[in-house]
C-alpha cells in the first residue's frame, strides 16, 4: 500500500485559533499513523472541508464574519492550487457540501441562519459566485443558543434525493432540492424535540436510516427514511459520562455496522452498534485530547480532531467489534477543526 494524504482544516487567528490554514498529513494505510506535513493552503479559518464527488478538488468553509467558500485543486502532494473563492452572503459558514451531481457547492452560514448556493465549473470544479441565499426564520427554547436560526450542516443524499439542512437554532430539519441554480423546499420542515439543537447527521449506507446528534440536549436521535420523508424512531444519550456534554460529529462505518460520535466537554468518542432496531452503545473511550470537534473514518482507522488540544488522535478500529484503540500518541496540529480523509476509503 502506498501512503495517502489526509487534509486537516484548522482555525486561524480570525476565529481565535493558532492554525494557518489547511495542513497535509501523510497517512500509512496499514498502521493508520499520520505524519503532519506543511500548510498546503493558507486560507482563513477553513473550519470544514469536503471533496468534489468526481474531481480532485476540495472545498473549504471559511468561517468568517463575512463568510466565504474556497476551492482547492489537488495536483499532487504539494501545495493546493486555488480554484475560486466567493462570499457566502452570510456570517460564519461552518459547513459545506457538494450536491451528488457535482454541480453546486452549498454553505451553511451558522451565525446568520442561511444557506448559500454556488455553481461549480463542470471541468475544473472552480467555485462560482453565489446564485441563491435561503434564509431561515424562527427560534428555539434556549434563549442563549436558539434566539434565531443557526444552520449547522447540509446533508446530501448520495442517491440524489432531497438534501436536508440541519438548523440548530430552530430545532428543524429542512428538506430542499435544486431547481437550476436555486434551492427550493422539497417538503415541510421536520421538527425535533424542543431544545435539541440539531448539529450534524450521519446517513447509513443502506439509505434507509439516519442518525442526528443534538448539541444542546446531548442526545442521539435515529430516523427511518421512507418515501414520505424522515420519521423519528429512537432517542438515547450521546454520552454516559458525567459532566457538561456538547456532541459534535457523528459518522457511520462504511459497512454500516457501527456509528461513532464525538462529545466535547467530556471529551469522548461513543461507539454504537447498528445491528438492531435501535442503536446500542458498545463502548465510550477518551478522545485522546481536548474538545473533539470532528472525527472521520478512513479504512480501518478513526481520526479525531481535538480542537482545543491542538492534536489529531489516531485509533485503530477492530473490524469485528468496532472498538477503537489509540495508535501511539496524538499528533500535534494547531487548532484542528476537520479531518478530510482520501476520497475512496472502505473498511474491509
């Protein structure tokens, strides 16, 4: 096996971080070990990264007061080549997603509660100027965190069905579809329990299930996806540890057998088995650092970005039990916020 490149988004000084942009780390596919390398794109606060579905291009949400998105072509192991940058028309974009057909980049503007739409060049993947801005309205019961809408994620259906916009501020999941270069509703919003504070969702590989983490209520909610939309099925604690809990990221293993969930505050990763009607807690392990903002799976390994611990922890995942075990010590990375593994990785 040849080494691979993992890209790490880091908060820069514009967001109170100490990072310098996007860092490249070399990954050994056998051991999972990472060797941190150079800053390959000096761009302000690239807090979330995503691949284009077919082109060697990645995109960043530049989480700024005047939000931006940026595109970066991967020509080799060295510096990334910029392929467009555009304002989102919103404040503090914290997530980006590319539509399944690769034609549009969508950004979730957290602070201003909106979604921006940016066409992508079909040949180069370059980011175009914004063609639409959908602004949410409403609030939730938490007066501090839910005084208004706060878009936190846009979940793309790989099969081309409606995308789902996750709004922490309004406790809503909003279905949309693309109509040309614009975003239009694809049904009524789904309201979850008041005070949930929806943050991120992971879709099961079978396309019939999804799992939502609530940042404010520290719960994991499972859904069944059918012809009429999403239906809530089960709710359980994201973490069983005592203390303040702020779940962040959730991810399904490629074979659909296990779910991984990071919780800040208690600084853990919970592992849930997905072999029954409801998720079943298998174990909860320390995240290997402080404030795990993001996690990602690559091959038989799990990577956790510990934002306040200035490190990325590497875990080997038992293919049978799903239990993660740390590989050596965490590697030093300044203010990491996102781990973007190579595009094509599977668990055997």
